C-alpha cells in the first residue's frame, strides 16, 4: 500500500506467480467459484457458464428451426402436397426464419465470444458480468415468448421480414404479428446490452501488452458486429414498436390509407437487416481466421488487411440495404448507387478469402476435423459471395428477386457461412470447454455428410430460381418443371440433418468418453490455451503480460516448453478483481472490482419478459406490476456493495507508483 498527500491509500499490484495448488491459487478459486446447486445456477455471472448456456440454447433453437425446415421440405418435395395448410406453412416458414436468423445465428456466436473473449484477452471476466447474465436471460425469455404462441396456433405468420401492409390489423387480425413485434423488441434489448458489454470489454480489459494490433481476429469480428448492433438494432426495434402501435392503438405509421408509408417499414427493417447479415458472419469469419492458422502451422497471412477488411465490410454494410428493395420502384439514381455499393462490399470479403487460401497454401495443413470444416466454409463463402454479387446487378435482380435463387443465396450466406465455422469451432475449442477431445473419425464423417447434404440441398435452389420458381409458396402445380430440383433439395436437406445428428452424437459421446485433453492439444498460439482445460473459475491466477500477437508460439520458441514466461504476471488477490488497461496500447491503468454473483439479472430478465406478456394480453395492470417488480430488481442489482465501493486508483507501472 502507498500513501500520498493528495490521495487516499492506493495500491500497486505486485508481480509474481500463483501455481496450481498454492495458497494464493486456492484463495483465488474460493473468491471466484460459483455457489453449487440451483442458487448458483440462477445467480452466476461467470462468463464461461453464460457462454456455454448461449451455445446450448442456440443449438436447441437450431434443432427447432431445422425440424421446421424439414417439414416444409416434405411439403415441397412433390407438387400439390397437402401435408400443411397455407396458414400452417406461413407459421412454420416465419418461425423457421426467425429462429435461424435471430435465435440461432447471432446467439451461438455470442456464446463463443462470451466464453473466449476474457480468455483470449487475458482478463478474469467480461467488463459487466451482471449485464452479461441479463443478456442471456433476455435472449432465453424472448425465444420462449416467441415459441409460446406455437402450441395454440397463433405463431408469427408474416415472414421473418414481416412486410406491411399485409401484417397490419386489416389483413392479420390475430395476435400472431403482435407476438413477433413484442418478442423482437425484447430480443433487441438482449442484443444491445450484450453488444455494449463486448465493446467495453475490448477497450478496457485486455492483458498488459496486448495492444490493439495484437488482438485475435475473432475479437475484431465480434467488436465490429457489436458496434453495428448498437446502431442497427434500435432501428428495427423502433419499427416493431411502431407496428405494434398501429395494430393496437390505431396509429398510422404504415397505414397508407391514412397517410402512412409502407415503404418506411422496408427501409427501417433493411437498415437493420442487411448489417445483420454481417453481424452473423463476421464473428464466424473470425473463428476461421484464428483457428485455421493453428492447423496450417503458421500465422494468418495478412493479419492487418483482414482486420481492416472486417471493419470495412460492416461500414459498407450500412450502405447496401436498398438492394433488398430494387423491385419496389425506387429512383434510378438510388438503384445505381446501392447497386455499386453492393458490388464494392465484395472487395473486403475477398481480402479475407485470399488470406485464408494463402495461409493454407504457405502452411503445412493438418487435415483433421476442424480444418475440414474451415476449408469447407471457404468454398461455401465463395459460392454465397458470388451469388450475392449477381443480385447486386439491378437488371438481374429484377429477374431473380422473387425466385428461389434468392433463397439459395440466403442459405449459403446465413447457414453455410455460419454453421460450418461454428461446428468447426466447437471441435476446436471443445477441449477447452470440457477438457476432453472429440472423436476424430466420427467428426470427419459428420463433416462429409453435412458438406454433401448442404450442397445437395441448397445448390439446386439456384436452378429452381432460374427456372422461375417463386419463393414463399407452399405448393406448386406438377407441370411447372420444378419437380426434380425440389425432390433433390428435400433429399439433400435430410442428408444435411443426418450430418448435424452425427455431430451432436459426437458431442454427447465425447462429453462422457472423450480422451482427456492436454493443456494445449492443438499447439495453438492464442492466450486461452495458456491455462488448464477446462479453465478455473478465475481464468488467470496472475494477469499475464504479452509481447506478441502469438504469445504461446513466441513463448514456445523462447522458452522451449510453452507458456512458461506467462506464469508470472500481476497478482490481484483482494476480492474479485481484474486489471484495466488503456484502450489502444493496453498499459495497466486501474484495478477493477468485479461484482459478486446475483439473482438480480435473472429476475430483471424474467419481470421484463412478463411486461411484454402483459402488453400482448392487454393486461395493463399486470404489466404495470411487472414494471414495478423490474424496478425493484434493478435496485437490488445496483444496491451499494462495500467491496465495490472501495476507491481503487489507476496504476502507473512506468513510475512504479499508482495514481488516482
């Protein structure tokens, strides 16, 4: 402790080590461990637990969305099928899109980032642990809110795009669209608070020495997506709230008869909708950029261009939303501008593709399961990107816009480009998550079945579109010439589902019988592999100091054994603490007191969800009561804590003293 004339007692953290089993390490584990049992299950704010919950919940929604897709494919396998009524098909079609795009694609990537970010960045938790827990509970309750309408046959039925005026009260009188509008606002709150947490974590909780040009590409991808969410999600949340007001209180935001603008809906939705495509792709690209070099035994070619292309992709992504609206009668000048922007955005994506190919070409690739999934992703990325450039050409888009060609493109860029990196990432980080290896033979079988099934299922959709098959139809006549391609698509979809099933079997079997994993089984370069697998509750016994972009590879060369120089770092043992650093060059700046576990995030998420249930059911008194309960939960959340009330100054390691 140090005292000065113009400041209270201040601390300068010591440098040292705390090996497993030492008194310091045992004390640290006691400080960070979550209480066992249901109390700990509800109150934990551990980022690793929250990350795994995101992954598991998102995969459950993926299975639901997949089952919905298979039922629709059975309906379309042959002409004039009567497996589903038009209304049932509309509800399945809508919930399939909502599930895959909103309840699976981003949350599964949030699961990876929640688990891995503090480990990759050298921190003990996210910047706002309780906010992190709240984001998960809101995501879970929003998904349950949307699916609760399914058993009573009142699920959303206006498509995931929900175009007005068909979704107005005049054309859709049931509660279906109200469920969708309110559920999406609730989900938007979850996405926004989670994004803010990621942004602050990156700029304040990196290990000393991890300057901004040394962070992993996964971090760049999630950061870029999070910044985009902060701007894009409020836009669509406003649109959904305006639609709900139109339907419930007779406002006229989108009612053309009373001066409203239906085109306003499309602008607001696609201002969010197209950046969202990159939100669910850029973190997946980051997974590939970080894991692929491990199996190529060399650093990623062009780290700086890939990081810059990640940011450029999202920046341009905010200027291409109108290419979803080329056929709506917009002025020619607007079509030209947005068509050109939609083509230019392929350039930063191509930078990443060439970087991956060069990394494989110049490396010594090891053809195991994660590598196969990442390499397969590169091919699917190219196919999806090329079909996207085609639809950026305005005259061609006029012909393809309402056909199955667009459905094929969407599945390549939203499913193939997301699912393959995610599955590859699970094979790669499974040893870190659970301390066990997945079965390699079964893994390769799952890859080939998924890869063949995916292309057999979705590539023929391009042909169906070129043959004139419209999208959003629930059946078709036998003489249209689409019979064969639809049958192949249906068969391919079931093959792809079989591959996913093999993957899930591998996960379940490996959890119990997988071979114990070494500390760094892949000889990977990033910081998350510098600790036991699975990681302890506190992550790092000492906050490490890094000096390169690939700390474990550099350490391996310097020390001959790997991670030995990382065992010494900043000791923080007085409660739940981590080290804050400066935003750009990551110099030690402040000791951050982290909050204890709390029930408040769970109850705030629950009561907030019940507010929306009250609005849906017009139970205004109940909604008001839940607002009060949410306020009490927020008070409990923010109630002063003696541990958090300590004034802890910044650290100035250059002078060896701390300063306020």
